C-alpha cells in the first residue's frame, strides 16, 4: 500500500496518452508516498511540469481563462519554471490584462533572474508608449544585479536607448557597467 511503484506505472500510462491532468493527480499521490526530501523536491518539480503542460494545452486552444489558473498552480509547485511565467504573462495579455502580465513577468524575473522576462516587459511598455518605465526597470535591475547578469542587463538597456535614438546614453550605460577590456561584446 505504501509503495510508490504502482503510481510510477500509472504515471507512465498517463504520459503516453498525454493526459496531463490525470498525470498531475497521480503525481500528487506519488509525492505523498515518497520519504526522501530530495526525491520529493524532484517529484514536485515534475508535478509542476505536468500542471504547466495542462495549462499549455488550454493556452494552445485559446482557452486563456482555464490556462491562467493552471499556470499559477504550476508556479506554486515550481517557482523556478521560467516558461510558465512567460506563458502566464502571454495569457494575461490575450485576456486584455496588461497589468497582470507585467506582474507575472516581474515576478518571473525576481524568481528566475532571467532577462527574458524583462524583454517581455519591454515589448509591452513599448506597445503602450511607456519606454521611460522600462528604463527605470532596467536601471533598478542593473543596480540590484549580480555580476553575472550585469553585462546582459546593461546591453539590454543600451539597446533600448539605441532604438529610442539615444546612442550617447547607450555608450554611457555600456561603459559604466561592463569591463570592455575583458569582454568582447561591449567593446
């Protein structure tokens, strides 16, 4: 009764038929039977992926009202799932809720440190003619960044300035935040 083996087999059957909802349900039961903390965390990430896949299924069928709660559930299981943040923001955009989309991408950046979220935010700010807001977001991100992301964020801000017709600002941002002697891209 306590063995998770049966649930592993049931999960495999669900995966073959791509029944993500049932796979998630079985995965929850499987997690309850696992004792190891490490294994439990790994299986929770897998659960998040199944829920995410179910949300994608709804998203691809243009059922955004059903996709949004599924994607939120997936993020509760795995807050590091970058693709869930991106699709969640896109789903909010499809329903006309730009503010919620920005919040999803902002939270995605906070949890994953991925500049992809900032790029999504930039697209929305450009579309709504609020480039100044995005400049503030980039500057704040640069200020709070670790050295590994500093150069990428500086290049993104520099690119935004360049596309807005301000090459002097681009040069200043890149010179201030990158080591042009070490890095080939900024130089």
